[in-house]
C-alpha cells in the first residue's frame, strides 16, 4: 500500500537556523505530495504541494522538491523563526479520495 | 469566515456512552471526511463522503458511524465509546473534482477522552 515516512521528532533549532525535515514515500503510481502544518491548538493547514516529478512547492519561505528518483519530498527553510514552531505532516494522494499522512514532526524554534 | 466548524472542542466520556461529534462547513464542499490523530501514528481516515447521501469507510471505521443528509453537515457518531477511541478528531473538506491535487480544509479538532 501507499505510505509516508517522516523524520522522527521532536526537532529543536535556534532561530535563523537552517531546517530540513525528511520525507520519503512509497506509492504504486505517481502521487501528489503535500506538506501540512499544525500550529498549536489549531487544525492542519496546507503549507505547500507538488503534483509531478521535479515540481517545487513553496510558501512562507518553505520549499520542497518532488524527487521521483529518490521518492522524496524533503521540507526545507533557510532561516527559521519562532513562529515556525508547529507540527509538520508530509502526505500523499494517489488517484482516490484518501490522503495518506506521515506521523508528523514536531518542530520547536528557540529564540 | 467560518470554514469547517467542529463541536465540541473537548469531551470526556465513560466507557459505553454514546456521543456525536458535529462537523459543519460553509464552503459548499462536496467532499468531507473524519480523521483521528494519535501520537506516533499521524492522521488516519475514519469515514468520508463524496456528497450528500453517500458515505464510505476509511482505514479505521470500526466503532464509528456517519451520515450525510446535507452538503453542509457530516456528524461522526460513537455508539459505545471505548478507551481506544481516546484521540483528537479532525473533520476536513474540499471541493468536488479536486481529488488529486486539491487542498483539504481542516477544522480545529475535537479532543475526546474515554475513561
């Protein structure tokens, strides 16, 4: 079946540090890939997405590139802020209605 | 902008009790779904609906019922609560025809504890 494997957390960084959260997937086709973010006390919201190989999704300084050859969709940001503290979920959708989520990575940014 | 509204936000039940988690959206979205979020397991799909009168099971449907009598509402019923149903529940929706690439819009969640 389809699955998403995310970097284990929690991740703690200092403000202005470089962030990478790894995400790899297994799918029986060519999925669309997503990163969702969950701020404390809120529901998930879409951060960025990519729908085909080599696409780069970007939003709020975050980027992720759809790499078919390595089946990866790693999330990166060059300089994190305290306000980026949240839980980040990688997800895929293939054909049907269901989104398959990873387990989530909790990120804490220290001033 | 209301978006997806879930009630209640918090609930404590005793084993065997029943309850309904309410979900309403005002965006005229055809697709609605319920997820549960558990530590170390991410989000798992419980039930979903592609339109009024149509529902289907997700990954973990046992112990839950749903119905979709209107486009706006998609309640989740626990008929006989068990401690294993202690979780945070999220309702999510999106427009029809956006299956492969479309964004899901989530409610703020309902935290349920079953004693």
